C-alpha cells in the first residue's frame, strides 16, 4: 500500500480539480503513472503483471464507456492509472469503495444542487446538471483503501 499512500497528494488534486472543472487533465494521469513507476521498488514483483492486466482491462472497458459517452475521457484514463496502485488481492475492496463513494457523491451533489442554483458556485460539478465528477469517488477510494 506504500505506493498508494505516496499518491495521496495527487488524489487530493484529482478530487478537487474534478469538482472544480469537471476535467481530469492528461498531465494528472501521466503524473499518476509516473508515481507508479517511481514506486515500483515497493511493489512485490509477483503483483506487477496482474496490476498491469487489471489496468489494461479497465482501460478497454473505459474506452468503450467513453466512445458510448457514458464517461469522460479523463475518467476513462484515470481509473486504469489508479488501478496500477491497487494490489490484486484488494481489487474487489477498491471497486466496492468506488461504487459506494460514487453513490454518496451523486446523492450529495443532488442535494447540494437543490440548495445552490445553477451558476451560483465556482464548482462546475455543482453548476452542471446531470454530471458527476468521477474523480471524487476515485480519489476517495484511493485515500480510504490503505486504511482498511
């Protein structure tokens, strides 16, 4: 879990940035992959290939979700990059954390949008109806997983 802890500052940037702009920049995705490469000495060698396979599978699914306009391009790229940090034995926990976080973020956004009318905040995620910043549940999942 050490690599995931090292990634924590980027996860905070991910969550805030996606709330603020509804964008996950390529630079953040590349930085995430770069941190993974730098933390490879702390990853057990027998986990590297399964992690890459999990990330590759997620990228393929994310690409399909992107071309069908289910998710944005940044979401489709960031989720696989984040999966590089998830030990294969913790994948189901991570996916469950992501699903629960996504539900909570969606419900909170619905409530907040009732209070703040469109255009009344500096956060695109609040001002844009029918949008959910997927970077927030990704960040929450990555921050919580090492605590379990």
